[in-house]
C-alpha cells in the first residue's frame, strides 16, 4: 500500500503544488500546506474506493485540506532580526507566474477551487462533480472568474 501511495503522490504532485501555491502566500506556508495535504491523503488512502479518478480524489482532498487548514487558528510566531543565509536556494517562479498566483490568491476559496480545476483542463462535468455544483453553473462561474482575473491583472 505504501509503495502504491508514494507512486500516486509522485504522479500527481503537481496538483498538490498548485493548490498549495494558490492558497498560501509564502514558500514556507506552501510547503506546510503541501505536507498537510499529503498527510490527509495518506490518512484517506485506505478508504479510497476508486469510484472516481485518482486526480479527482486528490483535488477534492487537497481543496478541503487547504480550506480547512486555512481556518484553523495559527500560533503566534516571532522572527529574529538576523536570518541565516541559505546556500543554493532554488530559483523562484517567473514574474508572470508570480503575477498570476498573486491574482489567484485574491479570489475567494470557491473561485480558487473552480479555476484551479479549469486550469488543469478538467471538463465542466468533472468540475461540477468535484465541487458539487451543476455543470451549467460551473461554466457560468468559470466565465465570471476569468473576467475577475482579467480585471485584477489589468490593475497591476
């Protein structure tokens, strides 16, 4: 089971990364959310009955985790003035990617969920199934979200 789970995570880790980047601002928070999503997937993996695609199941768990963890109270963290230098940091996202993620983070939780599925080329039917809305309403919401994103990006 562990080997199957790890292979599933490796195959679909881009989904988890996108949700993490969409719902969190800093790389540290994104990593924390990524780990929490993987943990929740591990807990739910034995109960997954494969009645839907694995990617659909991962999206559902990831979105629910991102929203639920976001609502939990956070402990107070105090930073020191001098931070250690980190050798060999990985290059960050491109400027366009960062602008897009910044715009996406301005959406509400349901809008983020719907547009992230759309950006992954899920059909309206699949988006409706994952989010629990009708297929027609999924199309309407996607068009409204696109317009909202255009407006946000045009302001920047």
